[in-house]
DNA sequence: TCAAACCTGTAG
DNA sequence: CTACAGGTTTGA
């Protein structure tokens, strides 16, 4: 579940690895993945100019003022791969499914994209760590969305995951004002991408644990002093997570390797285990589809 | 402000 | 087989 540190890692990896690359052709294997105003093939022939991040959104810049915005949602990921060669498999969309095994030498030359690949950019002027020629967008649950647009349209098209100011760039006073103006639970506000972009369940859970603040407190009940503590925890946790290339859980993967911040998780995924601060059992509460883990003793 | 829908792999 | 994971959109 890519959040800010994972999106940052992906953007940095792509920025470095794709320098000098140009799009030779594109493939869209699952139509709903593409949501923007332009076609994926509008990137054909464009030179890669850089990758960046806003909130949880990864942004690739191409020549001619073209942009590829990626909202990774739950399972979206960019990985390098080999474009299929030889006989193209017919059909493609529709029934789709029946994903065959990874193409391998000696499989009678009929290669296909690996399973769960929804879109791909075949590149020239690029060779991956293993000689790959393509950037694949793989997305098991099909929640992810790609937007191709002009740079001038970017602001309007940015997915919700990048609407608010970056949580790492928000000033303490502004952070406090945003909390003070909402009666929603503080954890809900931390994950509200319109209020501040970048946090999902994992890091919001960790930040509130570190700050010693109950996730259920109404945001408007947070004092200025507590607000500062939360923001400081956010800075420290996100900074360290970026240094460690994000958290590798479930099937998250960055183009140039996994992250290791999951080793630092103190609350997320630890329900039923003793609180690392006070030893009391961490509790799990589920509300409207979201699970939160917290220590009822030291988070007030 | 809240629930359902979108998805599929994994764990029970 | 059912429950669960969960960011975001959409509709009540």
C-alpha cells in the first residue's frame, strides 16, 4: 500500500533509472487502468524528462509537456520487464485472465507480459538492471489509475491522493489550524488527502503511536502542543521511512528494490502484542472498513 | 459523515 | 468458503 515514503522511493528510482530513455511504444492491457484525457499511446516517441511525487501520486514528465500521473492505490507498482517478442497473443482484454507463467527461454517463443501487468511503456535508450527494455505498471487489484495529460492540466487532474499540501511540507501553524477546524477523528484527518497529502493507514497509525495520541480524539481537541508533537513524529517517521525505501509489506515493490521500514513498525500490524512502550496489549478497532491499532494505555 | 463499491490474493 | 486487506470514488 504505497504511501508517501513508498511513492517517493518509486519516483527516485524511476528518475535515476530512466534518465535518457524514450518511449518507443505503449501497451494498455486493462482499459480501466487509464483514466486521463489522453491516450497512453500519446506518449509514443516522447523523451523521459524526470520523475517526482506529490502526496502518494507518482508523476513522470515527458517531452512535449506530457505527463503520466500514477495513483497506485493498493497494489499498483512500477517494475522493469522485458517486452514480449514473437507472436503476439490475440484478444488481450475481455476474458483476459488465465495469466500464464513468466515468459522463459525455450517456451516456444510465445512470450506475453507477466501476470497483473495493466500497462507498459516499451523504451529505447534504456536498459534495466537485467537488460529489461520496458517499464511495466503492475496492479493486482486493479484499483490503480494512470492519467496521461498535458502539464497545464496536471493541477486539475491530480488524483485525490495528491490534492492537499504535502504533509512533509506543511508548517506547524497551518497543521494545527487544519486539525482545529475538523471534528473528525484525528486519524481520519491525517489520512484525508485533501487536508494533507501522503499518509495512509500504516504511517498514520505509526505517527499517532509515536506521538502518544489516541486515534479517536476529535481533531479539534488536539492542543497546539500536541499538534506540534504529531507533526514532529510525522517528520521523523517519514524521513526514516524514506531513508529505508519505505515499508515492504504484502507485495509492495519499488523498481530498484524493496524497502525495510516494516522492521521499524511499532503498532501497525501488531495488534495483540505488547506495547513496545508500556507492555500493555495493543488493541485493534475496525470502523467503516479501516483498521487501527493503538495502545489504550499510552495513547490518550 | 458514512457505507458501499471497486478488486483479488492470502489467511483462517 | 468466508473474512480481511484498504485508498479512493461514489452515492445515500
